[in-house]
């Protein structure tokens, strides 16, 4: 974060920007299929270079975890994360063990919640742990789950959030794991927060179901604007924003328009970074919830053009994030401590997620998998 007003990066956009009019990609002819390049090695090079492209991006926010979290604390959280997943039988095979540890979920939590206590970080990592397993369940093509079957699973999760603990619901490890996390969350939160958090997760479930339908029918969003609207929910990023309050012991309202804009910009930045890192896996699995894949389907653009636009949009979001965050730091530091803590926590989540993607093995492609 810039320390003074002079250092602030200004943005011309006052509202969330979905698509720049006049973009060269926007002018390209629409198509329903990813264009096949005459030289497929170009697409392969684009995929291989996508990580290097992200390495060159600047996330101009300090990673506060370096000042708050020791290596020993990270290892302690990682250990808890693994043991909790084993306890609820979410990890079974040796290959899954290796992949799970390589994902570094504990590191993610330490990065995005550097000022939270160890106990509350454990609660956060257990929820994120559950969330990642749900994401894998929905995305795992080997299970061949149809949209309605996915909806049935999601409805069981909803019953836990509704405190409807019927014996037939508490059958699967994922449902029992959510019940454990939700029971612990209720002990440190009030009804207002729980309703807000529940509504956020329901939006995530709805987006998951919609994406399942789209993937099953090979249907894509009609515009980038529509994609972004879905992605803001399907990424489940908003749940991490909700968790800031109980983890830091604060309470805020989302009535402030500038704060809502900031949250949307942060959400977009995190999701677009994820879209680039997960691009290879999602192309292999036939995913539709990725801005690059959507651009290739909506417009006759190459993977390189789509990646370039995504990078442009990521940089734009960072400028917008810094502009609004600077305003809050300058005017709310003394007037509203909770807002200042919340804004700083949003920045922690953005930069923490950015650095975690660089270090995590979650989106790596196995050697026996092929691309394009």
C-alpha cells in the first residue's frame, strides 16, 4: 500500500469495470468454439508461459504475513490442516496425501489472515479445507456427476447451515466436516453474521450448480459481464471476506458503496489470478468457469490474446483497489477502526492469495496429462 496520497494510484473508473469498450478483443468475431491454431505449439507455449506472465505481475501490496507469522506457525497450521482432513476422512489415498500437502492450504491461511489468533486460523483453515474438497468433488470429471446430482449434494450442505441435523443427512464425510466447522463458527458469531455468511455460501452453491449445468450442456456465458457476475460467487472469495469479522473480532456493515466496490475489485483480482493459474487444468477437464476460456468462446481470440486481456484486467483491478484503499486509510483510520482493520484484511487476502498461487502445487498438471 502507498503510504501517502501522492503515492496513490489513481483510477478513472468509479464503478466496477466489466469490459473496456473498444478493446481489440471485443471487436473480434464471436464463436462458440475455442479456435484451433494452425500452429498448436503456440497454444502450448502460451499455457507454459502463463505462470511466467504472472511472475512478472506486480501486486503492490505488502505481504504482512512476513512480519506476523513465523515458519514454525505455518508448519503448525499445515499440521492441523492435514490432521483435520484425515480425521474427517477427506483424505484417503497416498497420491491424494501428496497432492494435499503440496497445495499448502495452511500457508494460504497464514498469508491471508496474518493477524488472526492460532485458534481462529484453525477454524478458517478447516472451512477452507472443506471448501477445496467441495470444489474438487464438483470439478472431478471421473465421478461423472450430473447437475442434479451435484444439486442434491449441495442441498445436504444447506441443511447443515439451516441446523437441520437429520440422521440421513449426516452420512458423508463432507457433510459431517461442514457440521463440525459450522458448530464452531456459531460459538463465536451472532445471528446477523451467520445469516450474512449463510447467504454468501448459498450464492456459491447456486453458482456451482449453474456452472455444472453449463458444463454439462457445453453452454457459456453470453458476455464477459455475465461471466464476472457468476465468477464473483463461484470463486467463494466472498466467504473469506465474511470471515474477517469473527477472526479479527470486529463488526461492519456493507452499506458503504465504496467498500462494496472495493470488495468486488478484490474478488475479481483473486479470481482472475486463479483463472490463469488453473487454465491448463480447466482446459483438460472441460471447465467453463474461466475468463480466458470464456473469451476464447465468445470471441475468435487466441489463448495469448485472452491471457493478455486477463493480465490487463488484473492490473486495472489492482489500480482500483489501491485507489479506494488509500481513501479509506486516509479518512477512516481514526474515525472507524473496524473499517480500517477490515480494509487492511481485504488487502491481506488479495496479496496473500497472489503469493500463495505462486507457491501452491494445487494447479500443477501431472506428467501423464497432456495439453491442447
